[in-house]
C-alpha cells in the first residue's frame, strides 16, 4: 500500500511539474508559428491587404460622408502598397482605428499593418516594427481666438484635450517644464470629440500634431506658433512579421527618394 501511495505521489508530482513547465512556456515569448505570421505570400493568398487607418483626420484618413469611403494621404500609401503586393490598388480592406485601438488590432491579427499617424518612439519600437518615417510633424495647440493665448507659456492651469493612448500629453509636459507651468489633461477617444470639447469650453486647447490640427481649424480658432516634440509617422507591423516589415520599409525608402511621397504630400496639401 505504501509503495502504491509513493508511486501515485511521484506521478502527481511529475504531472504538476510538466503542467508548470507548460504554463511557463506559454507565458513566455515564443517564436510565432508560420501559420500566424503575415508574409507577402500570405497576403497574396488572402487576396487582400488589411490596413488599420484613421477615419477622422482630414487629409490623412477621413471618411467621406457622401461616398462612405475613407480618403487621404495615408489611404493612398495603403493603395500603393496593395498595388505593389497584389497588383491592385483597390485590393485593400480598411479598418478604422484610434490611438487606443490600433495596437490591439495589430496584435490580434485583425489588420496586417497600421498606417494611422502612428508616431515612432523607442518604446513603441520594442513592441512593433516601424518603417522609416513617411511624414514628419510636430505637436501643436489649437485654441479659441477669444482666449488670447500667444503660446504655451500663457497656459498655466489650462486643461488640454488629447487623444487616448497618445504621446501628446507627455510632450506637452516636457515642454511646459521650461516655463515652470502645469496643466490638466482630458483624454478623448476621437479627434472630433476633442474639437467638440474645445468648442463647448470643456477644454482650453486641442493638442495633437499640427497637420492634424489644420484639418480642424475654423473661424473661431487658431493654431499657436508652438512646435515641439517632432513626430515621425511610420507604418507599424507586428514584431514577428519581419519579412513584411522589411519589404514595406524598402518601398517607403524608395518612394521617399524618388519623390512619390512628396507628390502625395503636395496632393493632400500637407506642405502648406
């Protein structure tokens, strides 16, 4: 009886040990299997390029209320990528994303890549592949004219509207330190929500990259002259999809050198 009990105990210990090993391996970072990877070949097999884009950023990615189509600079980049990979610029599936959702949608494989005013940072490069910058911008501030602000230095105690999960608040805080001022921040899911908050007086400024702010200018607002925290936009892919990342980066590099990107920038009025 004692031997059987000892044998049972040993077997139970072995099973627990194997179970623990299995759990540890599952929680560790493992190479992604080929079936999970997005490659040039898998995109060709699917016949469609799935891209996460903005739908609320004028000139970058904005939904046309008349046609229902999303249009803009970044959409044209997506179409050029589809043309290169699939031979058809319209072989794309566009998924609207926000600063908060674009990472998770990329993580779970719902999109192959994200082209959505995604600022490249060292921290983000630990999680995603990024191409070289296809556009460079800087953070700015959109305010009501009747506030009579001349710059960030005048905004001690102000409430700034920013996008959820964006780097904007950190950029403003760093800039504000030189003026020895502090401010509060309110986060919103979309840019139209921030603009509505500005119009209703719930925030004193709408802050994001200056080219995005330009799309929300009206007769009652002005973009302050402040420019800080240079923002490089890159195309993001899942960390494991190295072949796709390298191919897309080569295209962005080529288009940057041959004037293709400059042409699209001019077409969408982003250099004005």
